[in-house]
C-alpha cells in the first residue's frame, strides 16, 4: 500500500542531520530504506541517498520498479540490474557505484553511513539475508556514523507510524483468536505455531485494503518446554499449563512484538500463583512508563520485583526495548545504559520468570508512551488466557 509521505518524520531526520552537519544519509539496511522512502526491498541490495535538502534518491533492483513507483515517496528512482552481461560483479557493486554518482552529482560530501547499526534486519526475502562489505564503508571519504542519528529519529513515532503499528498489533490479536479456538492437548508446539503464523499471513495480506503483505514469526513452548532461547519443538501442548507464544508480526515492514499465553484446560495452581506474581511486576512497570521515565530505573524496577517474588537474577533476556521498523530497536532499558522515555516512543515490556528444569511464564505487549498513562496497542489480554 502507498502511504502518504510522512513529512513530520522526514523533517525530524533532516533537523538532526543539520545538527550533525551531515549532507546526506546513504542507507541500505531494509528498515532504514523503508523508514526514509516507504519502499520495502525484496532484497537487501537497494540503497537510499537521503539529502539534507531536496528529494531522496532510491536505487532499486530493476525488477522492483513497479513496487518502487507505487510505494516510494520520491520520484527519483534509479535502477540497477541483478545480472548484467557486461558486468560480472554482484549487484551490490552496481548499487554502490550509483550511490557514489548521485552524491557527486548533488555535491553531497559529508555522508552518514550505518557504520555501527549492527545486524541486518530482514527484507522480504527472509531466508536470504544480505550484508554489506567493507567496500560500502570505504566508498565515501568524508563519512561519519549516522546510526545514532537514525536511532534517535526512529525512537519517536509519528502518527502514521503508530497507525501502521496498530495494524500489526490487530493482526497479532486476530491470529491469536484463531489459535485460541483450535488449541488443544495433543497438538504439538509446531502445529500451534503454524496455526498462528498461517493466520497472520492469510488474514493480514490485503487486510482492510491497508496491508499488502503480512508475515508472522513465532517461538512456541508449552508447559515444561517453556525456556528462554530455545526453538519450537514437537512437544505436546500441555492441558493444565500455559502454552507461551513469543510472536512478531510485520505488516509491510512495521512490527509488533508480544508474548501471550494460552491454556486449554484448568490451570495448575502453581501457575495461578506465578501469574499473580508476574502480573504485579508487569503492572508496576507499565505504570512507571511515563514521559521522562528513566530507562535504567525501569530495568532495576522489573528485576527487583522479580527478585522480591523469589527469583533473583531473572530473566536472562532484556526486559524492555523499542519497536517500530524493527521488532527490536532503540531505546533499550538496561542498568548499564542511560536515557529516558519520551512521548511517542513505543516500548515492548516483557518480564519473565523461568523455573529450574523448565516451565515458567513471560508476558509482553507494546505500549505507546503518552503525556499520561501508556497505551496498550494490542487488545489481546495479558496473563494466561483460557483456550
């Protein structure tokens, strides 16, 4: 779908570029390409030259021309071939040369690159990630690291970005309702995961005429299989213990990130107590998350509450992070870090408690920071929902 140009977002980026004296950003991470142009690449070959003044230039793989014309916020779209019989180099080399040419044509000298962005986020060809070579970073003599600038801009969401994230959150809820109807003891974790992921793709693609493509990604663990950093398996769904869905939805490149729990039978009393303990910590954390709240203190608050419940040193995973054009992006809540929450940020809050040998509970939703109480973006309940 072609969204109207988000001028509030682009003007904020350009204001930060002016503060840093950056003439242009040259970006190739698919989430930054999307952020600056509304074009979501199929492959990670495409590049955007985003100047401080004037329109951006999108350098797109030749077969993506129709997508680029339909969705991109710039008229300046230049194409490169995936294969060129006159040039045996990979397509990334041709894209980079085009980016250099655009910068020369427009007199752009001080270039911001994604020097410390870290990992490559997914394009639409999920199983074929592309990563840059040193040639990209060495191609611009007067280069600076634009990663922090982009992170600062992206942390505050515009109204359009919130609207797009609401779509992802609604698809997560609709797919969970589908699973809630079908979950039963005897299914496997993998079957439950496939039910949810399939529902996201089937319901979400074309949803309300506002989503071109939706994909869901999940980790599903049930009962004693609930652990951190393990894959979905073929364990049977537990009848009296929660099945935990760690889930992400991408709706045309804007994400949500949740952990939801379903139980097909009467809940084991151990989990009744654990749910009460964890939700008390969660509710306290959410109440703390106002404009100006300290991120390091949020981490201490959650981990301290979990320790007071009898589980010191937990969880092993982060307890809060930003969500937007990535499922995990700045800001992060960490005691060794700094920074404050601000109105317009979206934060995934995810405390968890895990038992020795397996089992436990995590809750997570996405919260929009406002000038008052934070707003929950997904209507599906937190805690343990009876299937």
